[in-house]
């Protein structure tokens, strides 16, 4: 009898988990790029009179801690944005001769919504009837070193993600999460390059 009761309990737990998993997949998730940071395009970047080769060192962090997987995932995106800026004659992750400057880019993903994880978990349990929104902050620290001179800038951005029936920020276009992350990273890099250029970081003395 005890064995039969135990089997019924296990069966009930199993079907509960399956049901939760299946229904959770129906939850809608949309991301929005915060509008506070100015949008910078390649056309907005000042031309560098004599572009130099650059060695790029990139690291992605989560709450201040190195995130190796995210670093590998986002490195091609960061390198592409730097290359397409046209501010360097070549871009590499390894030393490119004695004349190469070193551009170090560190992007740290920090939570803005203190209880974002708790809200997301609550949405999953209520199958999207309540809905929630979490906001993630991104802090980009970029330094450029050339001829023993180092120039530094810090750029901040944010992304908002809704889960369930929560409405998004008014006036912002909903995106898939990966598209929003790519947009945030592109804008962090381009804004950082623009700021460094305004400090004459890329001009040869």
C-alpha cells in the first residue's frame, strides 16, 4: 500500500513538472533597448588622419566577475564594431608589430532590478498572467594605450526585458533578446570609440 501511494505521488509530481515546462514555453519574452544613450553610427565618428593598427583585448563580465562563455560569444561582435568603425588600419586580438596601439574593452552586465530573478520565477509559476519586467545595466570601460599614453572612457547602457503580459516601455521597439544585446554592445563600443576620439586618443603626436 505504501508502495502504491509512493508511486501515485511520484506520478503526480512528474506530470506537474511536465505541465509547467510545456506551458512556460508559451510565455512571451521581449527586449527593449534603453533610449538614454545617444545612437552613434559609423558616419558620426570623426575620421582619423593616420589610422594605426590596434590590438583588441575584450572581456565580458557579469556583476564584476569574468564570464568566459559570454566573452567568447560577444568577442566577434565587438571586433566587428571596432573594425567597421574605420578608425584603425587593422584590428587583431594579438600584437600586430611594435606600432600597434592596445584597445582594451570590458563590458560588465549588472542588474538594475534588484528582484528581477524573483519576478521572473514568479511569472513562470503563474504562467504569464501577472507578467514582469527586468532591467539590465551594461557598463563599458574602454582604454586605449599608444606610445606610453593611455586614454580612458566609461559608457553606460541598459536593456529592459518583459516576460508574460507586462507591457514594454512606451515608444520603444520590441526585439528578440539577442538582437537587443547586439544593439547594446554595438552602441557601447561605438560610443566609447567616439569618446576616445574626442580626447585625441587615436591621433599621433
